[in-house]
């Protein structure tokens, strides 16, 4: 997914700006943006996996009010 590529780029650049340039404002913004993009990509990955019917994505405990087979 392209979201993970953007997340990796932002995280890497953020660390480099903080470590090598001592630019904490820009580096911090890139780190936060990269972490948010990674979290969003993980959310989209898990929802897509659940919608496609992957049995490993389902929970073992049913939601309250749901019947068990």
C-alpha cells in the first residue's frame, strides 16, 4: 500500500531532520505525520482484511447480542 511508503518516508526524514539538522520543529512534525500515516494504513489494512472474509481477522469472542453457530 502506498500509505506505508509515505509513512516510512516521513518517519525516516523526521528522524534525519532531528538527528542531523537539529530541526526539532520540522522533524517532529514529520515524525508525528509518519506515525499517523502508519496508523491509518494499519487501520485500512485490517478493515480490508476483515471485509474480504479472512478468518484470522475475526475475533474469537462474539459481540454482545450476537449468536454463536
